[in-house]
């Protein structure tokens, strides 16, 4: 992919409509398309939609007017200080430029960038809101209208350019994945870990996006900091980890760069790509068409990955905490919206705040009736009004409102989780209160604090020891279901308490006794995913640790080399004749155990190992 028009609003192709970069003396984009075609490389055109600074500078009437009255925000160093309005005459100009590119160059597709949802009180937006009878003075209404405008411009763009060439590969960066179900040809997750995304978001978005029926690309970048950091370069291990982490989650890879407008080649960056892609290319036979294998369906509130006018980030925090716990435990899972149909064989994990009603209620009822297993936490499993558990015949709990304790402590029944400390452990975030009914075993109990945290007019009540057990459950279990009363998943995202993960692991051992993968000798920071191809099951093992360095940067400078990793893979119907390490096909001795698992030892793991069990 290469920029036909960048976020500065400059075109790099021969345009009759837009503004060509003033120092460009030839058709750079055209030359690149020609060069790629000679080598049999497909090339897509990049065009920024939400930003086009030079055009916005010359056409202030094309820019977003914020409700405070700014067409330029006060902080001019924020790249989004001036944004383009999708309802202004800019829309026709944008569509004309995109059509010009598609008509004049044999591009494989187009990537439209920075398609944010920006509320605007420019005259076109306000008049349309008035015409539609919308309350244009309400922030929520303006955001909903901006969201509608964002999807509408994407549809217009797609319609116009697909009318010129139908087979174009299209992606609209900034639209929710599900909003481009009918528009995008593939999905792409922009994730530059050092540029603000961090290393925890890829598994969450990958495991969600890969279930939406389209190929998913993992877009990382070569910059030490974020986009446009011309002089910044990633360490080889960190960039390679980004790529491998995506590949292990069944995403393909792109590495983003920022080309010098003079056409200079950055030799260090290109040599880095060559080394990394040179190694990754050898893995292709085990990556192409590989599908993830999973045991767990993690159901999240359906607005977690979608725009809602007044959405909070709690859904994504809970999904991130859950993903972190499951990744550290080497569990195989997909993330699905709460009303998605899931494979009845899977263990269902309802993520902190998933109420059951309508379709989700029916799906969960059928799952549990058929003997399926489930774990829920906090407000999950309640009815839509949060008045009572939606399926008390399976939860065997009665809802008693919000937890009155701040903080609450959890005390575990001895022997349930070996490593759990023998003490009341802090639950840092508020949850709910329940009463266990016949059929539910109370595994852990809530211990009340002496006082609640707060201010009594004289004292700040801050240092609060645990007092007495309350008799109220903190964790209950039935043979097929476990419920935690507190939001342990979003709490794990914020607080990362290892004992909470140990407790979760003990629950999983009961409810998922035969996971796809069991390992020993693989530390909590290592990651393991299972994928499949016809006649093959594969295990990716990854051992890279991001370390916080400086104020904001998480650094991976080298992989952590691990030795003697024991792996057991559930075979189901696979009858492997050989096991080896890809890509060298270095054979590994393995044993098929009577319990249906293949067992082997990986003598040394140099950061990434791809184990293959093959018929
Ligand atoms: Zn507007």
C-alpha cells in the first residue's frame, strides 16, 4: 500500500482535482504501481479521509466545526486539530479523487484512513439534523449523527469506486468492524504497541475480528514511537514479535512506514523488513489458511467493539483482563458479541457485564440444558433490568443488589486453589451481592471491612483491615457453572492480581478438564496458540517480554530463550505420524497418551517455535 493522498492533503499521483505535493516533479504513485506490477506485487492506494490538512486550510468550509466553535482546535500539535466534515462539499471532492485513482491506476484496492466519528455543527450538519427532527444541541444526538455520517460516506465511497472496478479490496480504518461488514473486503487492526496501543490489545481485537468472516491484517509499524516518527526504528525482536503474535492469532502482517517525500530509501528500515519477512516467509505453508482452534467462547457486551453514543470503555477493559488471564494460562479462546451463536462444545465465559435477554438468554439456556459449562462474573447472568438472575435454575443464586462493601475481601475455602494465599485478599472494584440457593457450592466468601472507604467529616477512612466473614458468597460453583460476584476480569486488566488468576485457573480445571493445550515449563509471560490445517495441528509458542522503559515506552530488545518446554496437545480426531518444528521440519519425538493427548518436549525455544503435528 502506498499513499495516493496523505493526511497532509498532498497527492503523490497526477491529479487534476487535488493538490500534488509541491516538491514532487513526477508521478511517484504511478511509478510505484508500475514497478510493483513488474514484480507481480499487488498495490493498494492509501487515502486519508478524516484529515486533509492542505485542503482544509484552503477550504475552511470543508472542515468540522466543533460545538465550541473551533475549526482549528487550540492544540495545533495534535494531528487532529483540523478535521474534514463528511457532509460538506469535501465529500464530493474526496469521492472524485478516489475515483480518479481507481480509473487511472491498476490498483488492487484502497485503504481509507482516519475515518473517525467527529461531532460537527457546521451548517450542513446542523441543517440536516434539523431536517431529520434531531436535537442538534445534544452531544449524544450529534455523536449518533456523526456516526451515521461516517458510515454513509464509507458507503458512498464504496459504491462509487466499486462501480468503476468491482473487485477492489477496500478497508475503512476507523469504522467499527461490524459497520463495514457489507463494505470492507477484509479487516485490518491498526496496532502499533509503542505508539499508544500497548502489547495487550492485539489478542483482544484479533480474537474478535477473526470471527467476522473476513481475512484480518495486523498493521504494525517500524517507528520507535508513533506514526510519522521518521527517525525512529523498532528493535528487531519487538517488530518480529508483533508480526509473530498476529500470525499466531491467524492474522496476516503489514508493517507501516513513512516514506520520505523526496523518495529517499531508508536503508536500515528496509533491511529490517527484509530480515524479518525473510524469516516469516518460510513459515507460509503452516500459516496460509490456518484456522484457530479454541475451547472457550468469551462473550462480551455487544457494544464493546461497536460505536454507541454513550459507550463506556468498561467492556473493552473486561475483555482485555479476560484475554490476559486466558493468555497467561495458555487457554484457547475466541471473543464474540453476547448475542452471537457459539459452538455448544465450548466453555462459555460471560465477561463481567453481560445480561441475558432475548437471543443470548435462549442460547445460554440451550447450552446449559445440554450440559454445557459456563463461568460468569459480576453483573453477568442477570436479566436485562438487573433485577434477578435470568436463569436461576442453573445459577442457583439469588441477586441481592450491589455489594455494600468498599473494599471487599475474598476468603477462599481451603484446598480449592493450591497457590491462593491463606488470607482475605482485596477485591479492588465493587461487585454484586448474592445468596447461594440449594445446588450452589460456596467456594469463597466475602469478608467485610471494618468501615467503608470514605470521609466522615473528621477522618479520611483509608487504611481499612478486613473484619469478619459475612456469610455472603464471593465465588459459587455447580458442577457446570461458576459465578464470581466481583468484576474479576476488568479488575485483572487494572490490577493484575496473580492470586485472582490462580483462583480462575482452579475454576477452569473443574469446568474445562480437557483443554486443547497443556504446558509445563512455560512461564506466565509466554504465549501459546493452537491452529489447524487439514491433517495438521500446530502450536505457536512465543516468549517475548515487553519491559517498561522510559515514561511511556514498552521495550522488547531480545526474546527470552526457554528450554525443555513440555507440551501436551489434545488430538481429537487427528492421528499424527510425525511432529516437527517448522520451518526446518526438525523432527521431535512424541508420545500419544491413552487420554488422547500427544506429548513432547521442545528442547529449546528461541523466542518463537512453531510445533507441527501431522498425519
Ligand atoms: Zn459538518
